[in-house]
């Protein structure tokens, strides 16, 4: 139903934005070599995973909630690889 997708989108983005702001504070706890803006990226990734999960919960679609939440968490593994590639290309 259309309203489910609207609810999902609202919950998804609000929680993701909270995660990004959380990442700003997370930065100072990372090793010095990772204190180059990665806190925001990690925070946004965690926020996005949680927001996708909450969007699925809000629309009462448990398969969507757990599937997208898990998929987003798995994708966070790529952050250090992207960082190393980006650093290498400079």
C-alpha cells in the first residue's frame, strides 16, 4: 500500500539523519588515521541500517525490516576498503 512506503521513507530518513549526527561525535573515538570524516560515514551507515529496519517495522513488514537492516549492516564492511581505495587514488 502506498502509505506504507511514505511511512517507511519518513522513518528511514529521520533515523538516518540522527545516525549521521551521532557519527560526528563518534569521530573522536576512532584511531587517528581514521579521523578524516569517517565517523560521519560510519554513523550514517549505522543510522541507515537502523532506519531501514525501523521503516520496515513502522510499515509492519518484518521481512523488509530484518532483510534491509541486515543487508545494510553487511555493507558497512566495505567502509575501510573504500577508504583505502580513496586514499590510494589521491
